[in-house]
C-alpha cells in the first residue's frame, strides 16, 4: 500500500470534492517494520498520523528505559490532532507493533481543513470528545480492574467505531501485542484471552481475535 486509502479514513467521505482533492494531493503513506519508531516524543508535531494497515501503539518512557503503553491504534485510527491544535511537541512515542502502513497529513493541510470544512470540524469535535472519554475510562480501569478485565476493556477500546472505523469484528493481534497494550505479560494476556473465550465473549484464532460480544467486553469486571 503505497498511497492513501480513503477506506481507512472515515472523515474523508465527509469532505467536499475540492477538499478531498487537497487531501489526496498532500497525504503521503510510508511503511514501518515491526518495532520501528514512527514519531518521537519531543519532536515537532508536523503531521496528523493515520493507520492504513497494521497496528501501532502510543507509549511514553523515562530515562531508565521503562516504557508504558498508553493505547493501541488499529486500522482506521488517526492520532496527533491535539499536538497540532496546540502547536506543541509530541508528548509520546508512536511505534509500529507490526508491519504497518502509516499515512501522514501535513499540519498545514490539517489546519486548512479546519479553516474550510465544517464537516471536518464536526468530525474532529466528536473525535476529541471520544478520545477524552477513552482516556478517562482507561485511567479508571487501570486502577480498579484485574488483568482479565483490563484485557477485555483494552480489546473493547480497539473496536470503538468512531475512533477506529476500519475494524469489523476481527482484529489481527498476537498475545504479545495484547500484553503490550493492556500492560500485562504475554503469559497473563494469554490466560485472560482464554478466560474471555470460555465465557464466549470472543474467539481466539492464530494471530487474531474475533469479537463475539462487544458489549460484554465493555462491561467486563464492572
């Protein structure tokens, strides 16, 4: 995938034709291998970033080398709008969890859409509102829920239809990747997935998970 795919950008079809043409002209797509750094904490936020294919994570680290995953971004997800709007440096690293194709919209194009497209502004308001709710929810369940519930809620986050419209009911993800995102070990993620499968909330496949009861995952551990 060497070019921008409108199918992985829910907002694209909301735009007027002239705005779509500007997006197609300005957005670039690049390939990143497993573990590759896509954007670095502290650098200028010069692009809005979208996942065309693959899976990436947002993480933070300290001088001792400790890393904490904040969230995962699957196909159809976009990130970095906050840093562009506030004209600040990124506060996190963006890393490919597997081979991924990532789109970059220049900040000048992003700002031009804000100035010229009411539908894009409305989409962005909904996106930011949903993003705030997601992070509040994660802060809550990280403190109150056990590992099984954290894995369940983390999976449910990845199937948010507004944030990540590219997903249906199946996500290509390994137990190791699940552990990274839920902040548990690979072994503990494996145990949690088996338990959730036994409770008929999902089905574990080779290198993937199919969701059987999304509402059940969202409520798990409540």
